[in-house]
């Protein structure tokens, strides 16, 4: 399986995102993904589905050390003491002894980053997590977090797809040996899938447009994608991208779509995003 090595973490290049997946359906989809070959599952305390995700992992029958499990701490819970308690609660809900990766879900405007990074390092020191990282951090915040952290950061999980330029974040990640983990990697679909730059290769290779876009992700150095779907068939299909490769010309054409600079996840509490 294609993996991305990043500061000690060995991250499977395709994972299952579980945002909005709930209860028995979430358990069954996680189990199905692992049965189909996935070895990377992404969840978060805020998703309120960690019990279901843990049940799905157990139902797969896979040994714990074969599943790369990520969870994230919501920004209201990243103060000293709160972050540690949040990770402990995630472990209990998931029914596991450790996380492979724990992330600060979003930067906070009210809690000092130094305090949060110190607490994140502590959960690693205590063996609760194997690796630590961040999510939704700008290039400037990455520099600040790296400087504050005793342990190396494994990744920055951000929105990334062909319609959004993340060159500055990508450069900061590469500079510090971090992976870039793409959420919303398919830009939620139809308009991207209908673009000639994606639809053409899909026809040529006999693949779905989603498979073309996910292949574009994993062919980039240091990039991991975590597509989410509530459709078991699409989840299986999203994993079937390792039997072909896009040409450099096709990669370049898809990358050129970033001039649109279309961002899906932008909220009042979001940081001041990098501007290109």
C-alpha cells in the first residue's frame, strides 16, 4: 500500500473521512472500508461518532496495529489539561489504547498556541498517541507550531482539492517534513468532475472522475487524501486508484484548476487564510 512517511508517522495515502457518518451506518462503513483495503480512518471528537468508528474497527477483525487511526481535538478543548482530557475521552470512546495521530482540529484565537502545543506534546510523551499534528493551520501558523513543539509534527490536515491553491501550506509542510492531509479532496463533486481536465482522463483510463482526482492527490509528494462517503460502493471505488498513473501533462492540467480558489470550509472561527 502507498504510504507517506512524515516525521515518524507512516500514513496510508488514502483514508476514510468520517465527518457526518453516525451510529450503525458509520460502523458498517468503517468495517466495509477496512475490508476493502483501507488502513487509515479519520475521526474527531466533534464528529460525535468515535464509538461507532471504534466498533467498525473492531468488527473488521484487523489487529490494532494494522489500522492508522486519527482523531482531532476541538479548539475549545485545547488548553492545558483540557486537551489531555479530550484525548483520553477519545481513546475511551474508540475503545483503543492509543491514537496513531492526534491533531488540533482548528487553531484558537483565545488559547495560546504555546499552551496547546505543550499539551499536545504531553499526550505523546504519555504514550496516548504515536504522532501529533495540526489541522486548518496556515503557513505562518505551521512555522509557529513547529518552533513551539518538542516533537516533530507529522501533518497539517487542510481542505485541498484541484479548485483550491494550497501552495504556501504545501511548501511549509515540505520544509518541515510534514504530510499534507487533504479533506474535501473531491471538492464535493459534480462541477469538478465535469471539467474536461478530469472527465477526459476518466474516460481514457476507464476510471471515475473521483478516482482521477484522488490519483492526482496521491501522485503529489507528501499528500494524503481522506475522502468521505456514505455510499459503500463509492468508498470501495475511492480506494481503487493504485493500478494506474496520470501523466505529468494531466497532473499539470488538473493543478491549473486551482486558479478558481474555491474554499468550502470557511467559518467565523477560521484563521486568516494564506492568500496567493
